[in-house]
């Protein structure tokens, strides 16, 4: 377990193949499918491949990626939060998703703030962006709360409008 950041209630750590069951559950949540998209992860092998080809590959190539968010009190995985370098964006993107049972508890704000601190203080980043579906009001409120501001809409895929938020760190 490689710990990346810690808050009063949470630990953020790098994902590995042992997290496959958690990833399988999270990426098939209705909210993930609606706002992030179907990643085609249907089995534990698919989940291990998603981890290896996504977060673990990004750790190797960029030194950051999506991190597993655990409750410090129990070690239970409740979501993902981290830094994604997309080929389609000039800047690093902060991304997050939590299991619905843990919404409304302030965990997403706590994890995103810790991720922004890590990006600035450890990785030396000067600017962060986030992409969000315009219909995802909860996520937009969180981005604004942590200091990101709307910059523009763009067509991420044909017919798919996405909003870009950004902040200088």
C-alpha cells in the first residue's frame, strides 16, 4: 500500500490489483455510468485490467493517477480521487467518484482538497482542471467549493458537451 495523502478521516493510496472487487463495484454504480461513462468493466479480470492500464500505468508514466480513498477508521474503500493526465487536455485533471452510501458526508471535499495539496506541494503543479457533465450539479458545487471556476464548454466526443473548470494552485 503506497500512501499518497492523509486527512483527518481519510487515507488516499495508490490502487493495485487487490482493489479489483472495489473497482468492479464502483465503476458499475448508476452514478458512475451516468456521469463518467461505461468503462466495460464486468468481471474481476476486467477490473484488474482497468487498474493496470489506467491508474497504475499513469503512476508509471506521470507519477500520479487515481487513488483509492479509504476511511481511516476502518480501512474501508469508499471512492476514488486523483490526478489524471488526459491526451485531450493541456492540464492535469482532478477526478473523483464515491460510492453513494458515502455521499453527503464531506468525504469528496476532504479528498479533493488533499489531492490539490498533493498536486501543489509534492508534485509542484501550478494549475488543475476538472471536466464535468453540465447536468452533474453536485460535482459542479464541489468544484466551486474547492476553488475551481468555470472556464468553458467543449465537445468531448461528438454530441457530448462537457464543462471545463480550472484553478491556479
